[in-house]
C-alpha cells in the first residue's frame, strides 16, 4: 500500500497523481485557519530538504465544508491529518470528522518537540482522540522525542490503531555567502534521504514494541527503499520529498517494489513485512549471539 | 504537464550564464513565462526554470550558476539525461497593444520566447556588468543599461509592461506601472502546488507562486503589500 506523506501533495492540484495512491493523506488541518510561516519556507540540504511551512491550512470548518467534498470526488480513500496544541484540540478535530463517510482514517500529527514529556503528551492526545471518534486512528510520531518506541507504546495503549513513522527532524541550512539561516524561522523540518536510516530504525523499534500497523516514511525514493521499510515492520509506505521531484513516484515505486520483493523470493510485497526481525523475537543480529544460541536457531 | 528524461543537446556559455539546450521530445513548451522543473543529477530537489526559447525540437533554459543545483545544470555535458517536468504555472498574457519587455539580470531568461510570440517588441534590459549584459544578445530590439543605471530610470509611460527580474526591480516597475505583468521568482520544491514552499503575498494573502503565478499583475502584489504595510 502506497500513500503520500502529509503535506507533500495537494490532491486538488494534482488529481492524476492522487489517483495513483492507495490513500491520500491531507495536509494537517488545525481547529482554526493558519496563514503559515513567512517566506523563505524551503531549502535544500546536502541529502534532504528543510521545510518550515507552519501548518498553513484553512481550518477545520473550511476543510469539512469545502475541501473534503472535493476530495471525495477523486475516489481515493482520504486520511485526514489533524494537528493542535492541546489534547482538546485533537478531540475537537476528531469529533468533527467522526461521522463523515468521506473520511477513511485520521492521522494524529503528534509532533510537538517542545513538550516536557512526549510519551505522556502522546498518550493524553490519543486518549482524547479515541474518545472522540471510532475512525481508524494513526498516530504520527516525531523522532525528536528521544525514545520513539516508548511514545509508540503509549499511543498503542491509548487506543491508536496504527502508527505513522516518522515525522521530520529539526535541521538548519545556512546561506553560502552570509552564513545566515536560509529559512525565515531559522530551523525547519528535515526530510528526504538523510532521514531514511533514522526512520527505518523507528519502524524497526516500534514494530517490535507495539505490533501495530505502521505507515513507514522518511526518504523513500525507490522500490528497494520501500521493501526495506516493509522488512523493518511497516505495513505500508508513504512518499514525501520524492513527490516534489517526481510526481510519477507512486507508480514507479509500486512497480519497483513488486519486482524487488519477487527478486528476493517473496510472493508479494506484503509477505516482506517483518523480514528484518529475528523469528525468535530477539533484536540482536546473529553475529552478536553466542555460538550455542546460533546453533539453536 | 509531463515529466520526461530528456537529452542535453548543448550547453553554451553566455557571459556568466549557461544556455542549456535539451531535446524537446513530446513536451509542450507552453506559453512564455511558464516554467519547467529541471532535476540536476545528484540533487534532492528540482529547480524551476522558465522557457528561454523553444526552437523546433528543443527547449532552451538560461541558467545562472549561483547555487548547488544551478551549478550542476550549467556543467551538464552533451548527451547527459535530465528529468524535465512542465510546462507549469501561468505565463504572460499576450493580449497587449504596446508591449515593452523590462528585464534585469537573469530575469532576461523568458524574454527570447516572449519576444518571439509578441513579434519582437522593444525591450529594456538592465545588467550589473558588461559581462552579464552579453545575455542581451538573445533578445531582439533591446536597449541595454548597465549599473549604476537602472531600467526604471529609462522607463517611460504608455506601454504594456511585461517584466522579469530581481524583486527590488519588479517592485519599482510595479510602482510605476500598476497594470504591468511581473514574473516573480521564489524557492520552489515541486512546481505543482504540493509543497507550499513558494508562498508569496498576493492580494494580502500568502499564496503559492507556482499555481497563482509566476506571472502576476503588479497591483496584485505591489499594491497589496503597500496597503498591508
């Protein structure tokens, strides 16, 4: 299953690209409209890019009344990404979306790195959201929380149906001549290839601790990358930064993924899930085991 | 709009700039002022480049090699393949009676194509040095000024102005000619409305230059900014 990462595709501007996805994830919607950050909002880094869009969106009322009915005409399942500053914000957003048949799932953009205890904050947000909706809930976590598996466990315990892993990391790019930050907000979210090993580790850890369905994302550009996310424990992959350069990426990655899975001896991409994990359930690679244990396995 | 891998036909130096010529294949060149996203090999993001000229079988782009992506584009060799995606955005309206092209620096890039479509109207081009001014050779009927003279000093009323150049020049042109068509530039990751990176203030709102522009009426941007200030 191939999705877009939230904020990396405008379905109404690019309906043709959207129809090549198994589900479309919206840009994050907040309770009130947000203008977003002043330019400059993007910058290329050596192996990725920074963005500092600032959750520009029309707010939940305009989204439900104007955007959602248009998205529904595309005949692609719509996952709505929601974001806020308090658990009450998330509950309000989930309640507004709960009864709407055009909403297939809700992604909780729980990525505020400025809270004291991320695991507790995640739990509080998921508990409040769970009480507000029966829609499938995917909790999108930030790697900036430190121990992402603990936040994932908290989300699972609070009733999250799945995880989206992962959000961007904070990064900084300086102008060549002036040595001043390129972005108006100085730092921004780093995405793209630089993120891939970090995201892969997050998927790997959270698959072990929760067993939940996982949408893996972070620098996926090819079918090989996608197959690695499935092996680490993802049940689906989302494309983000690559969509900016290559709107044909969903079709290409899907084709490459099927070829890659077959060439590795799997009947289909779904069968790859968890292949990176030792069947004994231990997380240590074979060469760290004692000879006796290796003999047993 | 389509994205295709195209072959580089030639890269010709022109002053400090590079004229990158690629095989057009099945791509529609669009209208002057529209742009293509060119993917420099090895870079994460593509770069927006307006069409400089679209002779039979080719697309020409004038590149100013000032950053990591544009330097890669300017060093492409004949036969190299690059991904080209477009045409994108809204170009210049061509229903003008007394056109005058006003350009500054690399802002000259869309003018050869525009001049051809408008029947070689007069152009007023400003550059920072005589070497930069070599790019004026691409534009017919051009009067050229070099700093410290600015194009706005030579601008006379009574024209339908179509302008492209650095932001201070565009704002100065817009102050003098509120109905001018101005082609703006912004950092852009995608070119098709996906990234929200290219936000500029249009009619008092932050809007995406790639889908609302890059060509805008001056009073949509310059006047709106003045009222807000």
